[in-house]
C-alpha cells in the first residue's frame, strides 16, 4: 500500500511511494503527444498539415502554462522548489556522477530539474514566436494588426530554430531518463505512468509534510490564460482586420471576367506594378496565346492592376512574389519563392488532372484568388500529401 508522509515508520517499510500525481502524469504524456505533433508537422511534413501543427503547438503552450501554475500550487514533488537547485548544486551533482558516487533522487535530480525548466521555457518561447509569425506573415491571430511582415519573418526563422533546439532537448531528456534508469535500476518512464517509485533509503529526501494542492486555483488561472491568449491564437481563418495592410477583398469585375475566362484570376498583390504593366502591354503574345482585348478594356484592367499591386500589401505571398525573375518578370512560377516552395512536388503531379499545370494555383490552394495562400488551405488533389512549405 502506498505510504503517506505522516507515517514515517510505515514509509520505510513500504516498497513504493507516490511521487507523480495524476496531473503531472496527464500533463507529461499530453505534452509528448501535442509537442510531437507540432514538431512532426512543422519540421518534416508539409504546409498542408499546418492546421494540425497550429493545434498541437497551441495545446502544448496551454499545457505548459498549466504546469507552471502547478509548479507553485501543486503536489510536493511537482513544485519547482522540490527540484530546482542552484548552479553550485548542479555542478556538484555532475561531479558526483562523473566520480560514480551520485545518489538517487525520488523526484527530479538536479540536471533533470534544469531540463524541465529548459523544456518548459523553450516551448513557451516557441509559442510566442509562432504567434508573432502568424500575425506578421499570414495576418491572422491576435497580432495580425500589430506585427509587420519583416518582424513576422524574423519570428518565423526563430520559431524554426527553436523547434530544432527543442528536438535536441527532447533527445537529451530521453537519453537522461534512460541513463538514470540504468544507473539506479529503476524504470523512470514507468514511474511516470504509475506515479510511484521504489522507496529505498531516501527518507531524508522526502518533504516533511505533503504540500497543500490548490487545483481550483490552478484551473482558474489556466482558464484565464487560455481565454486571454491561446483562444485567440486558434483563430486560424483569414479575416479582414481593420488597419491591417491586406489585399483587396474583391476583384475588379472586368478583370475577373476577362482573366478567369482562361485561367484563375491571379491576385494583383502577387506581382509588382511594373510586372503587371509589362504583362498587359504584351497580351498579343500571352504565354504563347493571343489574349488581346479591346483598347478600353486593356487600359481599364492595366490601371486597376497597377494601382492594386501598388497597395502596401504586407502578406507573405505579396512580399515574396515581388522578387521576380528578371528574365520572366510576370511569370509567377519563375519567381525564386515559387521555385523554392514547390521544389518537392514532381512534374508528374503538376501534369495530372485536375491540376493540368503549374499555372493552376487554384487546384491545390483553395484561397488562391484571394491572394492569401494560407498553408492550412492547401490540398493537392488525388495525390499523397507532399511537401509544399
């Protein structure tokens, strides 16, 4: 029967002791799943998995937030005070490990405690950088108005770098658990499932009395944090935000009617004004076809395109597609950004129906004509999900 803190004599006779409470165990394995999903979809799978990536990351941040509160008002071994030590004690323990005289800890040992802080902190910073990247590059989420594309792009780079750093920390964490299990002869992953560990001769390490847990307070603080922060981050749909530099909501009627008669009407934000001007001036040889219009229609469409393209559109596609290939200034598929993001998609995929060619953005991007190109709206038809980042 598990021991209690109040019964010191039975505690020494018992074979096990409760260490990890139900919250800690549920948190641990939920974080494994949510973080694993976020890393898998963000680092290895394609942009079409973006919605799952966002859900996994948001859940991970919510879990870490709750765990931080539990670290102050949770059970004895779950509290930061029980396993966070200073640099001197950490160095001493590492020296003891190197000399083969380190003792066994019922809770987290000093390196394990520092690793917990590193994991929690890294996940929080990854979440924050993700929110900034969402607002700056995709103009969605709680910071859509406050962050420009340049800042969002920097946050996205930081987001990716920290994701790789988190992967490294996880590998070290798992290696540490395996090492400590072998060193102490106790299965630490199993202890995180059962919640109990063997009681040997570490009675001196046990807290003198059980900590008073405050689950209602932790639940309330977590709920408040979710309402104020994470809930707004889940707004993954695109929507016009007052004050945000976004593409026009509607096409010019004449442009939409004439251009969509042969292909999708490409959004004006996808090319700079100069490129649209050159394209409209060469309609007689429009990618090998004669797409000439009457002079009045040509002039009206050209004026609308150049004005619309000159708007301060601050989305990722608008910024990246503006870097055109000088040899093909109005061919979107020749831009460096298009080439980079579609490099993993085979020529056979582009040629099969209902895609029929690289020009047909709308076949895979459900929001192509809007100019958003939101990653969660990618669906390559009749093919396995391929990388398109």
